């Protein structure tokens, strides 16, 4: 059995799903969703604002912590 994490990076929301690979397919172990507002403050100008990037990096760092806590083998 492997434990896998999937991260979906959207413009407004980052999602984390942690699953166990089981004989029948996958079994969800943990899920969370964080509003990051990546597009706020510049996306219309094809830019990411510094505060938006800070929110995104903070969220990704917390996702790594969740993965560590849940003993994820692969992200």
C-alpha cells in the first residue's frame, strides 16, 4: 500500500488530497482546501502580486507539513 498526495493549484483555491492506494483503487485519508487568492492584485496584467505569492508559498508549506504528518510517500 502506498500513500499518495495530490495537490491542485487553482487561481483562487489550493486543494490537497491524501489517499491510500488500495486493491480496489484509492481510499481518501485527508482533504483540505485553502483560499489563496493567487489572482488578486495583478493577474489581469499577467503578474502575481508579492502577497499572493506569499500566501501560495505559505499554503504549500502547510501542505508539506500535512504530508509529513500523514507519512505520504509521493506528492
